[in-house]
């Protein structure tokens, strides 16, 4: 599936990098980070898995990271839990796009996708202005059309204002009234750009369940070691400075700080050398992977180390920027000033 995803990104003119940390793909939140070549502001995170578990820590961190950067989150999978993903349908889970591999492959070839699903309901996007023009072309008033379709005038008004998407069943009733002319009203879905979750969709109550889902990484973990106390302290200082920051376990970075540009932080408190020449390979891999992520999304990568071993600092500085914990408040102050 990864090769298919990379080919699709290339066809759609994205620059990308593969993420290989953590080494076990099942414990990794992000597999690919991408940005549009002509517009670096359009960033995408991709997760590739045979089965998406929406209550897993990895998916929870994936959607949180998407929000922090911010970037469009896209999961490519054959299943969402026990349910198979459907070809030519975009599934939405907590503002994350979930698609069958074939859907992505066809989209990259230029095929259009018109249907999306969330919470068990199926919808189409519509062009409200075209709907209003079609109604007026047929000389129909809003109240008379609404009555014919079995809708309230308010609902029809929201369709025409582009404030509400339409269920498949409702779209079929419009087809019965307007025939093939209505097909031009239905808008295609851009997998990598459309924010379908935040649109008000007919029949859905929009409480933010995403905030209720899976807080175990925050609520059930009880950090006792020095490293995690330092992580908690840094996150607290960022929040006190009015800057968004969250901790992570399933990406190369221990902390992601978001203001205008994302800052990826690796935190270490005690670094020992495996030999006279090399620092721990795991830390080196984290630094390199963190730097890769930062470059693609126009961010920055740093390592925060508590000890002041000149040799270790010098070696780390060949990979990325290095900070001491006492530098953090000044860094946040500079970020806040921008």
C-alpha cells in the first residue's frame, strides 16, 4: 500500500518524505509527510495500515498532530475496525479522511469522488449557488420546491447558502425533480483539501466526540522518570506562554509546539555513549526523522538535553539544534513575539 500512496502523491504533485520511527509500523502514527510543490502551505500527513483502529493511541496522536501542524490527515486502509472501507467513498473519522487504496489510486488518475460517509450516514457536497440558479431556472419559489421535496424552507435555504451537505436520499429526490440537470449541482470531493467534518451535515449533531475519544495517553499515564517530568514541564511552560503544545509517543518528536510554524522537540535527560565514538543509535534516528518531518512542513527540530557534556552536545549539533532546559522560556518568548 505504501508504494501506491507514494505514486499517488507524486501524480498529485506533492513533495514527501517517509517516516520510519518508531521502527514498528503498528506503533507509528505517521508514515508519510507531504506538502504541495506549488504551495507549501498545503500539508498532508498519511497513515497506511491494513486496519484502522479509531480508539488506538496511534490514531489519536495522528489526528492531534494533524490539528497542531496543521495538516490534512489521510489514512489509507482496507478496514475501519470490523467494517470494510468502500471504494469511491471518502470516510470521515474525527476530521481525518479515510479511504480505500483503490479510491486513492483512482483519484490520483483524475477520477472524481462524490460521496462521503461519517457516523454511518452518506452525503454529497453540493454547489449552493448552482442549486439556487437551477431552482430559479425552473421558475420555482423556495417554499414551493421545499414542499415538493418534503423539506423545510430553512433546510433548502441552508443548501443554497452552502451551509449544509445533503444526504444521498435527499439528493435522489432532487434528481427526481430536476433530472440530469441536478448532477451539475453535486460537487466532487478533494481528498487532500476538503474539510468535510466541519461542514454542517443534515442529520448530524456536532458535539465534538473527538475530545472524548482516547485520552488514555494523557489520563492513564503516570510519568515518574526524569525525562517525562521534563516533558510535562516544557508542555506546561508552552501553554502558560499562550502557545499550543502537546506530547507524543508514536512519532519521532516527544513534543510538538505550534504557533506560526511547528516546532518538533526531542527531550533527553541522560545520554550515554554506546562507544567512545557514537551516541545511541535510537536517539540519532529520532533526530534525523524529526528533522525530515520539520523540513517538509516548514517547521524546526530541536533536541532538549539536561546534561552538559560537551562531546555529546557537539555530536548532537551535527544532527540538529540543541537546547538546555533553561533556554526553553526564552525560546517560547521569541516564538510568541513573532
